[in-house]
C-alpha cells in the first residue's frame, strides 16, 4: 500500500532514464510541475529532442552508468532494458532516492497516479499499481464531471484564504468560515460568472469581517471583468 503524497519538485533534479515515448510522457508531466529535467539516453524521440533544443531539459547522450543518480531528487526509469532497470533500482535503493520504474511496481517506491487537473486543483486516482486501466477510466469519469469552473473556484478561494487568515481569528473559527463559504451552488455561480451572487454569499458568510479593507477590495473587483468575459 502506498502513502498518498504531493511533492514539490520545482527546481529539483528529476532524472529520466530512457528517451522513448514513455519517457516523453513522464518528462512532459515533470516539466509541467516545474521539475528540472535531465534525460539519460543514447537517443531521443522527436518531441524530447525539441524540448532539448528549446533548453527545457538537459540531455546526457549516453547509456545509463552507475553513479548517474548522484544528485537526483527523483528518478523515473522508462526503458525496456530489464538489466538497466535493475541497476537503476539498485542504485536508487542504495542512495535512498525516489524511484518509479515504468510498468514494474515491485521496483517502485512511488507510483504516478492518474490525475485530473483544473488549475491548481488536482485529483489523483491510484489503484496501487494493480489496475492502471481502472485508474484511467475513473480519471475520465472525473474529467467529464469537473469543468473549468472548479479551477476558477479554487483560485478564488485561494486568493481569499490568506486575507481571512491574516485577521487572526481562532483556527476553529476559520475552519467554520471556510466550510460555510463552499455553498453547494458555488461551482454553478462560478460557471455562470455570477460575481454579484458570489460576493453576496461571501459577505453573508464573513459578516463584519467583510468590512476588512483588503477583503473589501477583493470583493469589489469582478475577476472575470479583469480577465475578459471569455476567460475560462
């Protein structure tokens, strides 16, 4: 059983052993999340070659050698060479490095779940490596049910949260406020860009706190007018 966790990889060395299609998918995800990517492979797919040309990843044009993991924060082995996979696993274990070996769960100390993203909202689905197909199916179902309004809702609440916390109220009181903010119709209001209804609801929940100068400035600005009516 794996322990669910979210990692901050921004600026950290993320090493991918292999330069094929599987490696390309892993690299794309690492770059999307801010990782500093290094690929070790004699050859690259056209997509990876383009990313290297654009300076988005470091490429070591060679086969994996013992010691290549020395400064890695995490490693993904995406090669079909079983001997190489075994050597990467042995070195990662010796160095206590996070390792995912594509399609070999027994050698992974972390696995990559199927993920749905809406802005800063991420929902991960994992079967512990037992059925990636089921995880992908559940991801598709979640994608169908969660529109872009959930990303916008996350952004709005994220902008409001530090303003409320800065008022210095007790923790339990803040918990209650944040819970009451999440009205069942909030996603619909966001999807409809109904800022007057949103602000009315937030003012009612916050009560006197809505008179705080920073919160008042937040509520006074319609974010979709700032972005343009077609913002998603």
